[in-house]
C-alpha cells in the first residue's frame, strides 16, 4: 500500500493504492493553513479508515505541495532572513539580473522585477577567483570569509547562500566557505550553488541558490514537525517528498533541497495526465488542474510531461529541472471584486480554506464556487458526497451584495459574469502555455481535473478550439493520484561548454560515469534495488551564438565514441527543425551541459477494466435540475451519477455528471462517453 497526499490551498487530497488488493481509495479534507501537517494527518487518518487499513500495512507515503509551504513563503515574502556570500565584485548580480523588464511590464511602467530576496546590506564579498576553465586564478582568502560570516552572524541571518564565480567547474572554494561558515555560525543553514544548481549562468544560479536558502529553514521545520507528528501517532513512517521535476526524493534529501519541492503538487497532476494519455492512446495533452486556490497548466508532448530547467517561481528564475507547469491565481476560491473603474475582476486573491467561499458558511466574499452554485452547476447536498453542506442562500447574498447590486444586474447575470471572467483568465493562461511556446492547442486533448476543473473544462476547450476533453478518474484528487505513481528521481548536471567538434568522447564518458555513480549511490541509500534503477542521459546543445539550449537524449551503453557525439548533434538538428521549423547543419554546434537522471522505479498502477453496458445511461440518471447555460438561461437538464455510468453509455449535453469530489458540466452540443477504465471522454 502507498499513499499520495497533495496539500493545496483549500483542500488536502489523499489517495491510497492497495496494489495487492487492486483497489484505489481517495478522499479530501480541508487544509489547515496554520498547520498544514495537521491537515495531512487528518487526511491520512480518514483514508486509512475508508480503506479499513492501518499504518503497518503501508510501504510509504509521498507528499506533494500545491500552494503551501515554500510557494506561500515566496508569494508572501515570508521566508527566512538570508545572507549571500559572493566573489568580490559580484555583490549586485541579483540586482543587475538580465537587465530586462518582465514580459508583463512591456506596456505597463508600474510593473517591475520582484525585489531581491536578499537586500544589498546582507550580501558579503570574499576574495577569490576561479577561471572559466575551472582553474584557480586567486586562492580563497579565508580571512575575508571569516569577516563575511561574522558580519552576517551579527545581522542575525538564519540562513546563508554561497555563490562564487565558476564554482560549477571547481567547487573547492564554495565547499571551504561552507565549512568555515559552519564552524563560526553552526546555527545557520548554508546552501552552496555547486550543490543546488551546478551549471553556468551566474544570475540564475545565484537566484536558485538564494531561493533554496530562503526556504530551507521553513521546509526543514515543516518536515521535522510532520515526521515527528507521524511517528508519534503511527510509529516509524517512510515519507517521500515530491519534486517539481515530477519525481520523488527522501524526506532527508528534501531538507537540503527546498527549492526542488516548490510547486510539486501540480507536477503530480501532469504525471498522472501522461498516465491517462497512455491509456486512451493520446500523446499530446494539455492538463489543467483547477483547485481552490490556483489553476495549473501543463503540457505532455509525445506522451511525456514537458520538463524544463529554466523556469521561474513567483518571478524569480530557477535553474532546476521542473515539470513545465504554469500556475495562475484562478481557483474555485478566487474572489470576485469590482475595481475603481467599475469593472468586474476575479482573483488572483483567494478565500482559501479559511474562511473559504461564502457558501461554506464562514466566508463573506463571493468566489467562483459561489457562482457555480448559484447557477445550479453544483449540488449543495452532494458536495464531497454530501459530507460537506453548501449554503446557496449565502452564495447568492454574497454575489448580490458585492457584485450584482453595485453593477445593477441580477444575481444570475452577475454569477455568469464571474464565470466568464475566470474562464477568460484561464484561456489566456492556456494560450500562453501552448501557442506562445509553438504548440497548437487544437491538436491537443484537454485533461481537466481538480475539484473545479471539470466544471469549466468544456467551456475552456470550446473557447481555445480544442475538440476533446477527458475528465479522468478521481479528478478531485488527481494530483495526489499522480504522486503515488511517481518514481524516485535524482537529477545531476555538469557544464561542458565546448564545440561538439572539439568534445572528447572520453571526457563525455567520464562525466556521465561520475554522475551515474552518484545517482546509484543515493538510490541504494534509499533502498532501491539495482534492478529498479534506470539511468537517463541527455545533453543541452545550441548553435554557436545562441542564448538558449535544447535538451536532447544521449543513448549510452558503456563508453561513448565519436559516432555517438555525431548522432547527438544530428538529433539536435532534427529537434530544432521540429520545434522552430528550421535548422542549420552548416552552423557549429556547442554542447553546454550534460545531464543525468537516476530513477528508482515504483510498481506500475494497474486499473481494472469495467463491465460494459449499452448506450443508454438510464441506470445512472439521478433526476433533473435547473442549470444556467450561456445564451439559454436556466434549463432543466439530466443529472447523472458518475459511478453508475458504464463503458458504452452515451451522455448528450446539456447535462451534469456528479461524483463525490467533483462535478462535470457537459455543454449543449457535446457528447460524453465512458471508456473501459471509467474516464469520461467528451467530444465537442
């Protein structure tokens, strides 16, 4: 047995897979914002009760974060007080950055880059210099290190980031700085860039290391508290932590790599989306996860989640492998409000779990969930299967007071306005994640999940031109489902920065061998058997003079030869042609980074096939309900219970398909069917 837990801003989703019994159990509990670990424990206790299991039956649990812990600390700028130690003359790298304005500030002069997480007075310089080939040009002046550490200690920093020039080629100086810092200031956490992001590009490497340092005390305290609470209640429990890369690592490793677990919950959803795509035979998918706080968009290309090593967390660049998930402040709890110009806005601020939507009985402000309830798209008596009661009158009162009356319109029109605005925000984000990256969304299948995703999926797909929507199994806990099937993963990188023509295959072999040795050692420490270890090698290549790279596979079976380097370059040309519609075989190609991923495989999830029925969904019909549809107003439509729908059933829109932790709105003109595994597939 294994449990996946995704802690979101409003709900904590829990999935338990019983491999021996062939059963999957799932549930939701409210997140406890003041102590997310308590919400997690509540979820574990509930799922064990549902599965009639005990903790002794469990092999491990895997924990992912949606909008909590590290993400919230970045959003609210509530991380630890951090100091930075740099090479003399490079104190202002964080400030200088790339000397460019953010994209959203192109036409808005009020928009600027976020303030550095380390103010200038907390940045200290040390005398040293490593050259561009890794050679020591100037030895480390240890007296300057002592002065820097003592100064930061006097400033009461809780954590120190260390980023020295070219340390990714020669980490000796950084390692010595860390050693001195721990001797002088043992209470401080210390992050060095050669451990966190050992690759070139000084600003991005510094930014990544600073984020890690900024979050490390918070993450370490959270993990320590969580494990203590679990051990006190259940005894020894193996806990794995999800990474943004789509793989897991041990809780012990996560303590030192806080930046790697930011936004890791949404990565689980994309992993699960690729799994469902394999089942239904679709290789190009867009995943959208609409929870209570955020709307997360991912792409699956050729059946594999799109992973990038160049992303941003809350506007700050990060150089770590991460599933390319774009997050928007557009969830079911996003608050509707009117700006000074009298225009209706929705989000990005959320009511979260406390106080929550007005319809939960505690909140006062109208949110997207209130609008869906007022339009009949949600059943107030069947939320979480009837476990949690909703209050339609409170939802309508909040919409009337804050939106309808100020705008001089009916509650229904105001509620539909809220839906239209939030849909427009989400469609814009979907276009940014696909069209702006060279992908045509019309060629993709939309996989919609999260508690609120299926409510909006058909309208979103129709707006952006997609023809097929899949509402997978367990949509309200789908990211947690993805966590459970995620392999253990460790990523390694080494900067080469040489023309491919001048690259010695033996040098390449040595680099991969060294990284593989590290990967196998840590996976064995995590009790992964050799037969379950998989090694994947890739490299970042570019045309000489380009400012960006493309990652290509490097098949490797033992020692590499010149023909392997030539084949790698050929793959780069072909991939560049496919993505950018051009390639230049006459241009010299550079190999910038070599990368290796060590994977510890977990057992495959096997979903049972369901017994087929005929075309009629009559056996799943629960009744009829008045539901608002664009251009048609309220109409009485059929309401079906999803768990009673059988493969072969055909459901025509407009209608509603309800289940315990979600609800699907099927729009007029759409047709839904159920496949043999229970996925709802909607053709528009």
